[in-house]
C-alpha cells in the first residue's frame, strides 16, 4: 500500500493519496493538481477515484482538474447536493483499491454531508489502522460547527459523530483535513499532521466532554468570524466541475495602469518592507511571507473583482495567482510582468508609505504626536491595548473606513503584532483615500510596554 499526504501550506489543508494494485484514490484534492500527477507517474499507478469528505468552504477543490487529467470517478455523500457527475456514498459504503478497503462513515456536524474514511490494509490485517477524518476530528481540536447550519445544531451533530468513533482501537491513526492555521477549526488545532484515536480520546479536551449540553455550549461559543468568501466557495464546489485553471498572462506596466483605471485591484504579494518602500498606487499588500495569503486576500478583496497580481518576480506572481484561485478568485486578469522593476522603468507613478519602528512609535505616543490604529483581532485587543487608541481589525476595513479613523488627529500609525496585518490595513486605508497613514514595521503593540507605554486590558 502507498500512502502520501499532500499539504496546501498556505491554507493548512491536507489531502491524501492511497494506492495499491496499480490504482489510486485521491481524497480532498487541492486546486493545484500537478503533484498528484507527478506522484502517480513516479509510483506507476493510475488515479481512478476521487473521494471528497464534504463540500469545502475554505478552498476550491481540484477535483474537476483531476477528472480532466485522469478520467477518475468522483465519490461524495448522497447528501452533498452537487451539480456534477458522481457516485453517491452512503454511510457504510466500501470502496476497494487493490487490497485496501475504504469505508465511508457519515460524520455530520461541520457540514451535514460530511464523511470520514476508515482504511484497512487487508494484506496486513482485517481491522482498520487509519481514519481520514476530514473536517470533523482534528489533532487537538474539532471542526467549527457553524458553516452550514446554526452553531448549536452543528455542535450536536459533531457530538454524535464523535460517539461513532468510540469503538475504534486506540492505535488507529487519524489524519485530518487541516492542520493549524486553517479557519475550519479553532486555536487549539495542532500543526502536527497526525495523531491516534487513543491519544485524542485521552488528551483532546473536546473528546473528554461526555455531556452533550456542555459540549454544545463549549463549542458553539468559541467560533471565530467566517471569511466572506466561504459561502461562495461552497457554491463553486457544489456547482459544475471547474476543469481548468486560469491562464494568468504577463501584463505590461501600461496595461496594468489601464486595467486599474477600469477598476481592477492590484494585490501585491511582496514583503511588507518592499511594499511600503514603493508600490503601484492603490494596490493592496497581502504578503507571501506568511501562510494564509489566500484567506487574507479574501477577507479584504471581493473575489469577483478583476484582480492583477504583483510580486517580486514573475514566478512568485504565478504562484500567488494559484493561491488566489484556490480561494475562489476567478477573474484574474494577469500579473505585472517584471514587478516593480518594470513599473519604475516605465516611469509610472509610485506610492510610498512612511514606516516607523516601535521605539519611534512609543516616543510619538508619549508626546501626543500620533494617533494609534490597532488592527489586531478582538481577543488580542482585550488582552492589552494602548488607552485612547482606535481599534478596527484589518478585515473590517473591507466594508469601508469608519469616520473615527478619517477624523483622526494628526498622523495615523497603523499597528498589529509584527507588521503583516498592519501593512495590509495601511494599504487599504490609502486605497480608500486616507493619506496620513504611517506603517508600524518590525513589531507592534505587544512590544510597547518595553518602551514605557502601558497597555490596558478589556474592551
């Protein structure tokens, strides 16, 4: 038996290849399918089946591209309500690949159609040794219950689904559909890609809650906001197969300027330091320095917008375009060929954003020379913020700039924890016409106490 995890590190999404007897199954394929095809060629097997645990909300499935490339058949729950040709799965159905048996287990909660897949390698034993849990049980965490139904209903579904796994032996490995960083779970999700049923039964806090009402209360109150593109991604995944990726063409600087004039948005993936030193006017900085590029972009840019990608080089631009496609950006007009080097060579206008470090920020706060805009999340703000500062999580600026920010006295220093979210927020503000913006670089609010600025707790 051949088994391999394929990880989308930007989104924290895991997919799997299971192969035996010259044929293979791909479970929850990511948008970029090239690695599956390379592995199949190297391993000497054919991809004949595609299994989906559910209709994904955080990434566009690569199933259509994989069907186009291999002719594989798709298997998904009969409750998925999809508009493409597939073989529906019922609870208990078994798919055989060589000497491997894959049993479908209905595990609703995250979504009503969700299924996990229990794997037996019959050449070694007649009992299961691996469970692909999809978006149900994670390492150290559970899936969020609020993506398809009300949180309480989803939490009850998860509670009952987890009871179905109680009969599995402690040694059964689990491989989830996500690792830490995904928005389909919570803060407790581990970066570790695997665990065992026994370890999770003993040390996963949620599995140790035996009372259903307590479980529901605990899970339902912990949910983070949903990115605005989640519903759109589900509809793309339920709809007709997307059989091809976008052809992202290079664009000259003057063509980029024309398209921007017609309403296109430039998403710049460069390091935030490079961005605030010089960028295309009105562009949005979603740096590729940190995972979650697609998710951050979808928080602040409408995925139906015409989008142009800019990056440090053409290869990086094409890579970023694929990241954006994976979260539902379908109107990619191309990328700025040659990046900012070519833009400057064409003698086109550039913008810059003044940057200050944390010690300079502290001195200006003490002198009352600057207004601080804190763009961290609510829990970070409540844990400690500068009294008198303005709070607006970066993702909320998608909906417009509050008057409190537009009316701020003097320069507006935009800060987060390290500089990535603040650079994104500052670029959004400048795009919206707020020009008195300064970027707090290489640090943020948690570093201010070391410079003599007190942080206060609470709302």
